[in-house]
C-alpha cells in the first residue's frame, strides 16, 4: 500500500516536472519551432506541438505572436497568423480588448515583418478606428505592400471627397497623382491612371511598371510538335544583328520592335507572322548603375524561356493556360552597367480562336513592384 | 497479393454499396464536394420545393470574398472558403452557425502559390473537406489548411512551395478528398502535375504520384469498401480513370480512355459513371479480369458533374438541357431544358433535384414521373458557380457575396 502511495507521489512529481519544463519553454523558442517549418512538411511535428503550447499559454499577447513573423518564411507566417487569431480571440474573451499601445508601436516599427505590421494595424484599427487615417498618412512608401495599398486607398478616398466638395480639378488631380506615384498594385494603378486622364493629366504606365519596351526580335523558328522549346536556336548562343539565320519559313534576321502598348506587350503575330508552331526571341538591353537584386516579371500565354546575361533565369513549358501581368516572377541579379535580357516565346499547334495569341510582356522591378533600371 | 486484396475490396465495395447508400444512410452532414458520399444526394433531407422569401430564406450571410467553392456542413457548422485581395492572395476559411448564419470564426492566410485565375473564378475554387473533426481547406494556389472545428490551426501546407510550377493561371478547382487518415489532392496541370495523399494529423506527405502534365479540374472520389480501411481513391484525368490505395497511392486499376477534365465521375454501387466520350458506365477490373464497360452513351455533361438517383443518371449538358437516362442501360428516358450556363453540380434533397445556373436561377425538378418537370424556379439575383450543399433539411447556396440557407421555418419561429 505504501509502495503504491510512493509510486503515485513519484508519478505526480514527474508529471509536474514535465509540465513545468514544458511551460518553461520560452515563447521565442516555441515560435522558432514554428518558424522552422519548410517545404514538404519539414518541421511539422515540432511546429504542431509548439503551436498547441503557445495557444494555451496564459498571458501571451498578439504583438508577441506577431513578432514571430520577423524572419519567418511565408509558410511559417501563415502558421503564426493563425496563432495570432486564436490568441486575439482568447484575449478579447478574457480582457475585452487588445493592448492598443503595443499594437501601435508594433505597426510603427518598420523593423518588424511587413505582414506582421499589417496584421497589427488590422487588430488596432478594428479596436480603434480613429487611428486608421493617422497611421496611413505616413505609409505611402511603407515597406509593407498591404499598408501601402491602404495608404493609397486613403488618398483615393480623400480625392473623391474633394471632388464631391467641388474642389478645383487640379487640386483633385494632384491628390490622384500622389496616390498614383505610390501605387504598386495593378488594380490601383489602372484605377488611378484613369482618374488622372479624366482630369486632363498624363501618365506613363510602361515607365511606372518598369516594362521593357525596346526590343530586338527574331523569328519564326520551328516549333512543330512543340520540339522547338528545347531546341537551342542560334539566338540562344550569339547576337549578331546583321546575321541571317535559317528560320521555319526561310531566312530570318533581328529587327527592332518598340512596344507602344500600355503594358509593354510584344505582339509577335503582328510583328513577325501569324502562324502556329513557331518560336521567336526577343532581346533587350537594360542598364543599372550598381549591382542590384531585382525581379523579372512576365506574362504570356505561350511557353517561355528567359535568360539574363546569357544565364538561364526560368522556363515555363505552358501553353494557353491563362495570363496576366506579373504571371511569372523570378529573382535576378543585375550587374552594373549593361545587362542583356533574352526571352524565347513558343507558340503551339492549338487551333481554337483563343489560342492565337503569341506575345509576351516583361518588366524589371523590385519586390514591391517599383521599376529597377532602364533601357540604355 | 495486390490483386487479391483488390478483388476483396471490389467485392466488398459491391456488398457494402447498399449499406452505404445514401438512400438508407442518415447523413445530416455534407462533408465534401458533392456531399459525404460524393454523389450529390441527400435523400433523407426535406428541403422546400417552392421558395418564399419570407418563409424559406432562413438566413443570408455576407461573405468576405469570392469563391466557386461549395459550403460544407459539419454538425452545427457551415464551413465555406473565400479569397480576396488584388491578386486573390488572401485566403479565408469561415465557420458559420448553421442555425443563425452568424460567423463563429474566421481564419485568414496568405496564398503561397499561384493566385492568377479567370475573372469569373477565384482562388477559393476547391470545396473544403472534413472528416467531422478536422477541416481541410484547399485553394487554387495549392495551399492546404487544416483546422479544427474551433478554428485552431493543425497544420498548413503550401504545395506550390514543394512544386513551384504547380498550377495554372485559369485557376485550379479540384477539391480534396478525405479518405481514412489521408487527405487526397489532385493537382494536375501543365507544370508540376501530381496527386498526393497527406496524413490528416500532421500534413506530411504519405504518397506522391506524378501525373500527366495536362490541365484537369476534376476531383478525386472514393470507391467505398466494406470498411473505411478498404476504401479506394479514384482519380479521373483526361487520359483515363484509376483506383489507388488510400494509404500508399498504389495503383490497382487503370482505364485508358479520354475523359472530361471538368465534371467529376460519380461512384454508385461499385460502378463508375465517368464523363468519357459522353458518359460511360464501367466496373473496375478485378483480379486478372478486364474492365467491364457496361454502356457508353453520347450524352455529354457540360461543367456540372453527373448524378445518380433512383436508378437514373442525370446529366446537364453545355446548353442547359437535363437528360435523364436509365443508369443500368444508358438509355435516355427524358430531356428537359433548364436554360443557362451551369457550373454548379446538381444535388438531390428528398426526391427533388436542385440546379443553380450561373445567373443564380434555381430550378427545382421533380424526379417522380416519367417525364422531368420543373416544379418551381427562384432567382437568387447573384452569380453562382458553387454546387449547393444539403444538411439537416436545409439547402446551402453560396454566391461570390453571400451564403443562403433555405429551409422550412422552424417550429420556434
């Protein structure tokens, strides 16, 4: 009997020890467990355990959780976002409010991850809506694309109010122009460009986006049975603007192409030939003073390969499966001075009317969508 | 060994079909695309056949974003997904109270994969699935979220992280399937094309199958065995249909033939009714045998998936014409013009068929007579792409802006 009692006491002590050890795991170390999640489910078991412990941790605050987004990848940020939602609900049930001062400080601190700050902004302004305009006034160039979008929208709202109050068109237009300069999302850019034009202003959309508009183009080469995608035609290894090459329908030669499209579209049917099962190359030079990391963003309904300075960037062997600006994105390293961009654009054999397009558009920008570099 | 087990499963599937038939099952839940049985049938549910705004719209709840995803019913919870944002990058999972339509909780996530899609579609195109305890919300961006019924995250997978070229820019739409302890997703496209089975508890990959790099929007289905352990996964692709072990993904049987890439097949009593060269009824081959093609007919479904009910096959074509055929022979019994473009697959509640076209017009069709009859029509007034859900004597329909509950007034009201 006594033995059983002793075993029981030992078991309780052991459990308490384990429990204390678990509780003593710091918030930071548990968040680090979540931050470690990676592709293919890497770190899931540990992260699941950490998430559960954090969700049950008394006194954990939303800003503490959001700080876990600093340095976290997009997968882990989603785990942490869900944790913030659970912790926020618990705090609201317990205290009826979230720590507004801490949230505001978090929003204002641009050292924190952009997504975490935007979430803090969301929680704060839900609780204190009057903070919204005050904070957004200084966020037109915020590193958070979402907060920047909110700030642009606040300016749009302001311009619309001015217009309703019969303000001078120029005054309204200037507000729209300020918003346009800050806008990085396609829908806002298009909307603002329209407003500015309506009020007699001008916008340079290709420049705003950073579209490459001055190209040299050559083709058509053969893409029968889609075999041209993997076949390296001469433009992939050399550039000689005076040289003629054997194309699909005869000799082909580089020719200049300047896109006048607002979105920098290179229309190959129009410039070369309206034909199926063909390949074209578009080559452009792009300058930048200092070595910079940038993004190539391109859109096309055709299969494409892209090179920078002779090095492959990316390839997408996909035909007529939707298209839009920024459809494909790749991070590239531009070197100081002249850079050479080469795009291979393949058209396939499909005959439906909607498969006739043979075109591409490409822009060079930073991660927010701000143009980087320019044509020489 | 493999074939022997497969034969056992096939026999079990036939024997168990009656036991699992929705005609005798009591199923208030609607746990996945086309319901808990994957057939769109809720025979035991009694849903109004004439709708009156005052009496039958139990509630209409606003939704935060777009989505062709159907709602699902898990006990007292209605779970629905949406997507919003300039690039459809914000993913929403909402849980509403089935009784009141009030939001119980919402969780948002950032898409990690491709979010571009046709303007009429949305990132929230696949219907979520549940096993009654956990929710598995899948999106066109190939993000897969597992939550419990209180909204607590269990795990999050970004499959485009693993396979960056997965997806197409018209939008993916294949819905996940929960089968045993496995969540099955079918991600077929011109880039990284695959099907995967993931562990429901951890989100870890149990099996991965490379698939033909061709666009496909049909959803995986279950061929039920005598016990849940014997259920098989059925994958429909443009080049055929195959059955697989749910735990390992091992292929048991394959039918090579051109299949539709949009409407999904339906399994009923061991027979697969496949949108293939019109419609085809076939029984998967057992050990050493050949596939038994029961019949093939030229009645071709449009976007909506076919439905089997009371020995009849119902197919809605691209022109909005409903055809009823004898499920045993494929012979046409009657045709009925509904009109419009349909993306939503039909459902059966009680003894009536419910259709919703893209313009939000609801057609309630009687199945009782020798000819089809439109019993009543109703205008929701909003674009509807999602298939309705049925649960606990109620019909749930979602548009891009709202979710409706249609039911007879409760005794208390």
